[in-house]
């Protein structure tokens, strides 16, 4: 079985096609195709509240490429999910209808809670009996999941994101709301909290952090790497640090979101697994197929 997940975020859009393998009765997803393109839908939505004709065309072209790759790989099922930017676009109905009409593809515009649920379901499979705060930072929103002893205790989405910050479309209120939410829920768990960070920016921070051990990095090491990157101009981040242009301008504000959540939770360590919304979507597709006996 081959499955495809298309994640249309506020900063970038990505598609992954995976083959479903079975190891000792457990489903394993083997990546066979992956593409990413910096659509930056949030640049339009967080300034003019909708997608411009130019941005719509880019989205249609990206999804057309995805459709061709899915046909080439003979994918059995797929899902296309759009998050913060498209769900806030005043013309989202027009955009999704255009994609359906021109490509025959259906975009699911999901809310923050559903986004957190999909990512959290995959994260939950990697946990032990410790306490974890999962922090998933995107271009338009940040999702939090709190776990203790394999159980999810709480989940919340906040309008805090990197592209939103770049366009000065954020406000102090969501930051205060996130701080209050974390401080209100942390006392419900006993013992220390370990953070789990997902998203392209924290993965790049982890990659650039020296002397890291296994898949963990300390809060101080994240601060050190963040400060190191901040010393470079955006041009030097691209040319000397080899960051993509759509990563170079958001990586520092993204790291500040992770660090703030860690500070409020009292988390000194962070795990950085290579997991995102696309993985939750693939799991959803597999479970749907399994429930139908496929």
C-alpha cells in the first residue's frame, strides 16, 4: 500500500509518499518521495487576509505536481490538509473550489485542535512514562500537547507563528494566553517535564547544535545555537550557514517560541524527533484503510 500526505502550511507546503510495510505486526511507513516548496501563504493572509491570484496560482501548480507524483507512484489513498493560513483566508472557499474544479483534489482545511491531534497521535507512539510537553511551531500557529505516563492530559492551539510574526500580524494576547495555559496545566503532572519539539525550524536548530547527544538537546544549547544564528545577516545565513531563504528569516523567531514554552514549563531538555503533520496524516490514512479491511 502507498499513501500520500500533503501538508499546506503558512510558510511551506510539503508532500510525502510512503509505502506501508509491516514489521512484527506493526505498520512502518517507508518514505519513497518527498517534496517541499515555500508557498508562504501566510504572507498574503496575514497582510491582505486572503490569497492573491499569484499565490493561488503557485498553490495550484504545487498541487498539480503532487497529483502527477501520486499518479506516477500509483498511490492508493491520499489526504491534503491546510492549516492556519488557509483557514483564516477570507477567500478559502474560492481557493478550495478552484483546486477541486481544476485538479479534482479536495483540500481539508483543519482547525488547530485537529492539527494538534494528528501530530500528537504520532508523537504518543514514541513516548515512555515520563512527562512531556510537545511544542509544534508553524508559520501561523503553535500547537501544544501535554503528556504524562503515556496519556494526553491537555491540548491547545495558539495564533503564534513565524510568518505571522514576520508580517507583524501577531499580538501580545496569544503569547500571554500560551504562558497562562502552560503554567495552569504543568502542576497537573508530577516530576520534571521534557519538551518535544517538532517543525522544520527546531530540526534545523538541532542539526546546527554541536555536541548533541542522541535526539536530545538542552535549553541552554538551543539558546546558544539561536544566538549564533542571530549574529549572521539573512544573506549570510543563506550563503554561510546554507539555510533556505524561507528558513533564514524565520528560524530565530521560531526558536524564541520554543524557548518561551520551555521556560514557562520549566523544561531543561528537548527531544527533536523527525515527525510532523504529514506523519499524522499518513497514520490517519492507514487507520482508515485498516478499519475498512484494506
